[in-house]
C-alpha cells in the first residue's frame, strides 16, 4: 500500500509528505553545506547547470522525486529528513554561525556538532508530536544581571545569589542533586543530550521559543565534568537564554563576566554553601579538628554531592574551610584521584549514562509500538542499528519485578497504550 513500509508500518515523513518548498530548499542547502560540497558539485552529480541548483535552494524550482533521491544520497542524508514535517523553530545553526564567525568563516567542526544538536532537538519534538505528549515547560523568568561595572557586584556573588534562589524555587534544600539531567527535564522542561563533541568542547546551549532550552554535553567527559557543564549551561539559560553558547575548556586567558557567572553558578548550585559547610564541620568534629581531615574525607564529601575532588576542594577554599592552595598541593604531591576512588570502593555507575534522555527513548519505543515509526525510522531516531533499536524497545517494554514472596519475574509493558484503556 502507498505510504507504508513492507512491514505494513506507515512510513511517516515519506516522499509523499507535503512540505513547504522554501523549507525543503533550506534543508537541501543545509545538507549540502554540512557535507562541505559546492553547488557546482551537486549540479555535476545531477548532470545539470549550477543555476538550477541555485534555483532549487531558493525554492524557485521544484524537485522531481528522482532528483530528491539522488541529492539525498549525495548528501548522505535520509530523504525522510528532508521532507518530513517538523515543528517550526529558529535554526540553531544560524545562532551558532553568528557566535563562531571568524573572518567570515565559521569553524566547520563545531558547526557540524551544532547541526547534529539541532537534529536531536528536532527529533525529540517530532517524537512528542507523534505521541501527542509535549514536554511540560516550567521556565522561570530570566534573572537580571547588571554589568559588573554598573552594579559593583562581582559575577561570582551574583552567581551565588541566583544559585540559592534556584535551589529554593526547585525545592532542593541543601542536599545533593542525584540526577541533574532528570531535574532539568522534568522540573524545568529542558532537553539535555550527551554527544560526541570535538576536542575541548564541554557543552552547547541554545534556546528557541518553540523548543525551549536545549543542552548538549560532551559524553566523553567524566560524569562530574558533565554535571558541571549542565549546570554551567543552565546558568546561561537563566541569565541570557536567547544567546547560543559553546563552552570550550581553556578558551580564555581571563574569563569574561558571563563565563565567571556561569562557572560560579554551577559550583554554587551543585555545592550549596550551607549544606557543604554543615557536612564539612561534621567531618571536622568527627576527626577532632581540621588538621585531621583526610583526602578520603574530601573524596567522600565530593561523591555525596556528585562533584569532582577539584571542584569540592576549590569550593572549600573559597568558603575558607580549607587553606588556600590545598588543591594545588594535592596535585603537586601526585595525588591520584581515580586510584583513590577505586581503593575506597566508590562506584561510578553513572559514568556512561545514555546519550539520549530516557524520556526520548520511551517516546521512540511508544511510537514504534503504535506503528507510527517503521523499524528503520526507529533506528534513526535512536542513532543505532536496527538490531540494537529493537533491543532497546524490548528492554523498555519489559520491567523486572519482585513479588511479595521474593520471586523475580518480568512485567511486559505496552508503552503505546493509553493509561485509561481497559
């Protein structure tokens, strides 16, 4: 039947989909430039004049189905990506091009990362549309931060105030935040991805009215670094959400005020002053004084808050709970953090958390179960092969349960069934 795959599943976003010629034109140009190809190369591939490609990319000349297929193959992009209906939003890559402009030539590697970031966000919103479950957005108003010279307030002090206000607003108290990504998604309405980002790129942030706040963190970084990056980008969302942001480690000789504020917020948000003080004083009392506090004590406190030893130690120095230069002395003495953590039996199960949010995966599985996605589309949404995609759905469909008598069993779940269904 037309509009279906060989398995009988509807092929949403097929070549029969109706798409605005201008939107298709923009996607074609975007796909070509992402591959680093010229208009002449595309024209040569199709055996036509370059002016025809120019007209296609302006939306002035409609493509025949065979031309669309050939260009999609040449650009290494699925046809469905070019023609499926997507929620309208400002393109992230436009924001990032402005940010990265360097002698009119953007950094291609970072732009490719921005392209994939945009596609992930588009796919997330598309899954929500298919399943008819939009993300609940509870975005606070932007915090006003006057320029440092006008207010006389150092960015670090402003960061501390905003972090305290946000913790109070979210009802976090002074304790740790066990799952920061889950908090940002469920309590704020942000989309957070783990991505294979280039080099020293720690994270990306962008915001649109249609999609809300979106964050991508470098999944190759340790879990403590990723949490810090998430909190750093959250600070940009809270104070300057309409400005896209790349966070590159070691980018600046001297940090500008917005970066100092974001860094200060991240530390204060993850390591709240009152909570850290109370727990550190408890350690001191148990040890009989500051002189008896050990690196093992610091590692235990860092693990409690999900922070790195470096971040915790520097925070304690800033709060004047440890002498200045304590972290530098630990480094100079050759203290091995990972070896010490292993010796203390500190688990790091969250080190390789999923690249895609759990909610994103559940939506993809539900859409597949409801036959709104073909197997090929499911694999593309999940960024894996077809076999692994089916395994993910099967894992999400089946939940291990333990009965009252202690017996273990499996419970099959229909992720597409309405809650009120009989």
